[in-house]
């Protein structure tokens, strides 16, 4: 074998990432750095945005084989947990272990506030259709209004995997902005007198009810909407670990180590899907706008339903707790407390708002179940095994699929 | 799957109806549960004198344990070789 210094040097230079860096990749590296800045210095959901941002950084380094579509790459393996709907339900297991459903059980009518907040999902679905998305894509975008990260990822990976990256980033970014987005809407839709309403103390709940509740919810909801079983089932299992009192080790593991490990894997997998090809598109801008619309309308829907409940109960329900019907636990409940205390510093709404807040988790899971029931069988099918090695994941749409296959077949 | 505005509205109305139906059923289920399994307040705490007597018995056990371990160390014997059953003031 003859050794040529110049040929070898050229080979080394051309094999570096610098020689393969493109404009789109450079822009995504900047986007990744912005996300890291927001996570670390502005403290925007750092537990999620930091690994998402770093996953994005790794995926956009040329020749790193760290994108979600790079078969055999590390993050491709992590992404299988998203693609096969494993990681989001495990996050819900941890969420269930962390959640106290006591305030909801003490005042179960607050489940209606969790339902009302889901109106943001469907107004956004209509908006997405008007902007040119198909029904599956619009459903995946609309679920951002549920303000639930794992649910958004679960539905996006099932119905519109090519939109997973912008949907996940929009969902988690807006969840971090809940304290900024919600208060102006809450103040606009309520009067000073309504904000000052004090609610009666919550009745105590038997521990036996708290133990039976997760089992009953699983049976009732999953029989009606089987598609919701992975999410709601795991949520309720985690809660049963918490309330049963006989699984202290499992409870501790679920609410600490498990949720932390799965968060790392999930966030890296989501970040790895933020490649230039999937993220730098006009659809991403539309999704970001629609995501803001979803959150705003969800807040408004919850507050307006809270006003209806206030009227029907003769003023016993403070409409501010309606805004907590979005699933951002416990941030949305804290925002209700904060806005309520601005009107009357002796008004403590936090525990009352926790009822609709955790109801929103159930409500968004049920909304996801409805989408799966309606569209689950129309989702993008797995490519034929013989083609998968050649073309990878097939994007939906006949035109793009043909272009993808044609591109792969070129010598 | 192409979609029209009207289809989106129909899907939205149907879905909201389903969500409210499921959650209303859940509300009634929870209310039934709470009614069937009412909250029972925990029993009242033991009066102070009784608890003082119990604590004095408990403290004598602790004294016995402390004296036993001290004797064990001082005499170089195993705790099984002697037994203190009671202590009283002279």
C-alpha cells in the first residue's frame, strides 16, 4: 500500500465535520445553543430543555451519527423508546408517583375544568387544518394545548413523527412560559370581585378512597378509550405506588430515579430529532404560533368554564382555578394562587387549584385517547422491512414518499 | 389524510363531547366512592398522664439497656452472661 502524504492529509481533512458543515446544520447548532442558554440562565424548564438542546447539538454535528435517523447511532437507540411509545408512559409513571389526587377527590367537579381546558386542543386543531396541515398532523399539533409534554410526544410520535421535534420544543417551551402567558388572560376574563372569591375548605378524603381511585379510573377510562391505556395506566400505577403504602421502594424509585433516567433518555431522543431537515421548515413556525394559540385558548377555556361554575354554584367557585385545568402541574396551580393573592392576599387558592390541575393531566390523556381512537389506525405505517434499511422512516404524503424512495435508489 | 374546516369542526365537537362524557362518568364514580368509603377521623391521642407512665416505663428500659452495655464493656463479659431485670432508687 503506497502512502501519499497529500492524499492522506486530504482524506483526513475531508473526513472532519468542518468540511461537511452546511448552513442548515450551523443554524441548528445556534438554535441548540439558544436552548441551552434559555435552560441554564433563564431557567426555562431546565430539566427538559437542557438535554433537548444538547441532543439537538449532538444531532447536528456533521458525521456524528447522533441524529434519530442515523441507524446504529446512540441517540437512534434512545429514539426507539419514543418511536415505540415506551418512554412517555414511563414518565407518566413517575408523574403519578408524584401526584396527590386528594384535592381532586375532595371536589371531583373540578374534573370539568380539566375537560374545559382541552378546548384549546380542538380550536388549535381547527386552526392547524386551516393552515394546511392534515388531520393527523393537526391532532398532534393540537395536543400541545393539553400542556402535557409526555402526551404531546406520545401523540406526535404516533400520528405525525416528522413533526415530533417542533411539537416537543413548542410544548415544553410554552409550559415554561405558563407564568407569563396565563395571568393576562385570567385578569382579562375575570372581574376583581370574582378573583376575590374565597372557596370553602376541602373535605378530608379517606386513604382507602385514594387507594381505590387509581384502580377505578384505570378500569373506567380504559374500557371507554382503550387507546389511553399506556398513558393513563402508567399514571395510575405510579399513583397506586404512592397511595398503597406497601411499595415504598417502588414509589421512591418511580418518583426519583426512574423519572430522572427516563427524562434524560426522552429529552435526548427529542433533541436528536431536531435536525435541519426536520426543523428548519415553514411548518415549524406555524407550529410555534399554533402552540401559543393552544395554550392561550386552553387557559381561556378553563377560566370561562370556571365562571360558569361560579354562576351555577352561587359564587362558591373562584373562576381563577379554571386556568389550572391545563396540565402543567404544579405551575398552573401556583399561577392561580398568585393571581388570586394579588386580588386578596388572604385568599389561598393553591389546594383548590390543584384539583383542576391534576384533572388536566387526566383530561389531556383522555384527549389523546380520543385522537388514538379516531386516527390511530390511519397513522403512518412502519415501512416494509426490506425498504427500511434503504430509505429509513418514510415521511407521510405520497409525493414525499416517492421522492424519498427515488433519492435512495440513485447510485 | 386531507382535511377540511368542516371535518375539523365535526371532529372537535365529537371529541369534546367524548371527553366531557368520560369525565362526567368519572365524577359520578368518584362521588360514589367517597360516599361508600367515608372519611373516618383518626382516634384521639392517649391522655398525657398515661403517656407519662408509658414513657417512664420506656425510659427504665433504656436505663437498663445503658447499664447493661456499660457493665458489658467494664467487665469484659457478653451481654448474655447477666441480666438486669429492674432498677430502683435507694
